């Protein structure tokens, strides 16, 4: 019989049978007990399993927030005349204001077209972002306003609608360019060298066009006479002359002030999400939340969904029945019994341990007293047969019925006493 070492924690109540040195049946190998207690995962176990995933998720969120903060800090209010960031345009707007030019910011093509007139300069900061309806509105303003329209870095996406007959070419990396010997545009001649390069360059067959700041033989600033009311359209290959961080370099400030300050009012058009679905504008049609989400986010959500599906397949448990495998080493029965008992003790499952001990004892006693194995757990069959084999014991000897089918011990000491009494009962039946 195994005993607890002095000074050590009590060994869980799984003991060997006394007779013949036989090892007690390991818990779980006995017949299905009448009562079981399910023990769910503890909070500590859940944290141990999930902490790796939570740490990885926290790192991803922190990295995303850091990137968002860095990008928002550097590109916040891009080309916005109200922004003082390096990539904003507040400096040029204030300089224009000092010269009596009023700057009006609009965010839809319809507002820009309504505000354009003979005394206005219409600045379109991102022509390639406009849809068909917006392009038509801006083209109508170019033809009918009689004022000046400045298009920043338009490409083949918007040129056919806004400046027919004009083609675009890829420019060189050079940013600061000279007006060129053939340039006759007063603003460019006065400003001199400016940062108009680094973007597209243009060619046109429109009569009366003025070409300045050539890059690889093609101008990066093109002035086109447009409309029937004396207006003009300026194609500018780079927005660098309007940014706060580069306004004071070369002749950028002079060129920007002359291009945008030739009329008393400057209409600064910043395309926004409010212009995403112009066909529904003014019709009273309600748009859902999904209609307001930019198109690029749908692809991002699809990629996140696919990544989550792959991660779920990677981490998912294999479905199907368990496969029995041979252990690479042999484990002694006493070690397996003690290990299982320690697990029971750690979980505080005294009821489960007592049930397993009693079930194993009943099966062994049934074989000793001649009770069929199928009735080993029937008190009416097993208890009388066991009692008949017992001699007269002490006055306070445990009753076989209470030992084999009694209540669950409430303490570890009572559980150990139960194991001792079951060993004594089986030993007495064997020797009788």
C-alpha cells in the first residue's frame, strides 16, 4: 500500500490492492461510474491558451495605429488651404488673402461649377479622381465661366474630358525646371525656375496654347485658351508649388500667386466622398452605409476575411475519431495511477475519485464472491454476497453497503480513509 511521504502533500486516494501486490485499476479503466462531475477549463487555463493570439493581435493593432498616426501626421489635409501641415496649402491661401483674393473651399463638382464665373479662378486639386458626372460639370464650368481653371497633374484619365486634344507624357525625376526660351506666359517668366517637374508633361494641338517649363522636350505647364468668353485652362504637372513645405523655394511662391491670384475669387475644389455618387444627389434617394464605404475598403475586408479563414483552418482541430498510437516508452502502472490521482487532487474531484475507487473495488469483489460482472454494481446482489464472506468484525467496523455504495467523502482525509477501508474489505474477503 502506498503512503504519503512525511512533509509532502497527501497523495491522492488511489491505492493498490493488498493481495498479491496487484496494482489497482487506473481511474478511467473501471466500469462507467453512476455519477460524474464535469470540470470546465479554469480562467487561468483559458488565458494560457489564448495569450499568444492576444499578444499577436495587440501587436498588429499597435502597428496599425502607429502607421495610421504617422500617415495622418504627414499627409493630413493634403492640398487643403486650411491646413498648416507640410503637405497643406494654408500658406499660399494666406498670401492670396493678403492680396485681396478670397478663397472659397468646395467639395463637390456641382458646387465648383456653380461658383465659377468670369471673376473666379477654379482650382481642381485632383482631376483624375473625378467620375463622369463630375467631369461633365467641370467641363461645363470651363466652357461657360469665362474665368481661369487650373488642373493639377491631370493624366489620360481626365484629359480627354477636360482638355480634348491634349496628351500626357511621363516626365523625368527632375522637379525644378526653367520656363524655357519659347515660354511667353508672363507669370512663368516672372517666377523663373520653379518646381513644376516630377509629374506628367503635356503636348497639344490647340491653337494659341502656351508651353512652359519643358521636361524632356514636353512642357509641364500648358496654358490653353478655352470657352467663348475669354477664359483659359492651365495644366500644371506638379502640385509642389502649392505645398507649404516647398512654397518658399525657387520661384514657387511667385508662380502660385500669379496663377491663382489673377481673379478676385479663388474656388478651391477638393474632391471628397460627398461627390462619390452624384447621380443620387438631389433625388431624395437614401443611401445605405455600404454605399458610403470607399471601393478600396471592400477589397481590404475581403483580404481580412480570407486571412481569418486561413488562420482558422490552420488552427482548427482535426475532426474525426481519435487514432490509437503506441507509446514510445513503457509507463509503470503505479506511475500512471499516481499521476491520474494527482490530477484528481488538483481538480478537487473527490466525488469522481471516490466513485472510481468504489467501482473498481466492486468489480474485484464480485469476481471473488461469485457475482456476475453484469451485476457487480447492483447493491441487492453484491452486498449480501460480500457480507456472507465476512467474519464478525469490530463493533464499529464499516458496513459493506456504506463502503461500496455510500455517500461521497467531503474531505481528503475521509477519501483516504475510504480507500483504506476498501483495501481492508477486499483483503478480508480474499482471506475468508
